[in-house]
C-alpha cells in the first residue's frame, strides 16, 4: 500500500472553547493530507485536459475519535491508499500525537467530469493518476467494498 505522512500543528481556530480540536477539523486535516500526498506525486485534485475539468469529490467520509487533541499540539497524519480499483479510491488515515492514537478516518474518493453545460458525472481515474497510484484491489477488498 502506498503511504504518506504529514505533520500539522493544531491552531486555535481548529478548537472549541475548551481548546480541544473540534470534530469537524479532523475532516479538514485528512483532506489537507490527501492534497499534500497528491502534490508530492505531481498531481492535483483538479485536473484540466482537452475535454475540460476533472476532480475527485468525496463519496464517503468517516472519522472515529479515540482521544482529544489540543491547541498547539503537533499531530502526525498518516495516509495509506487502502483501495484503488480504478473507479474508487479509499484513503485510510491515522492521526497521532506523540505516538498516541487520536483518531482514525477514511475518505472514499471518485473521479468526475465537471462540464459547464450539465451535471457532474463519474469516470474512471485517468492514466496520469493510475500511473502514480496503481490499482491494488484484491478479492477480499472487492467483497468488502461491495458490501459497503
């Protein structure tokens, strides 16, 4: 599985009145880490080609919280590409502070065209993404994904 790691300091704007990271901030942390991962591969979540604009919207997002993170702590965010069947890609995240598990999450992304004259529609991931993030599906993953 492909992996990537990012660090992020908890800013005051990320927290609630008690200085604890607000639950919604974890989704932003995961998305920022995904963008940094893609940039490290020379990719972007927005791709322009001769047919127009493509992007990678979220089909599903999950986060399970284990313990609070606090203002000014430095979090380590590990991303693993757990699944890529050419139509869906699942990123799994582990968010830690000094080796303590803070949260785990998942983003399921798809690829879509965004034409100006009609609604967005799903397409397979283009070759420039598959070249950097190869297909990695196994039979067990197919069964697991089909039941989701």
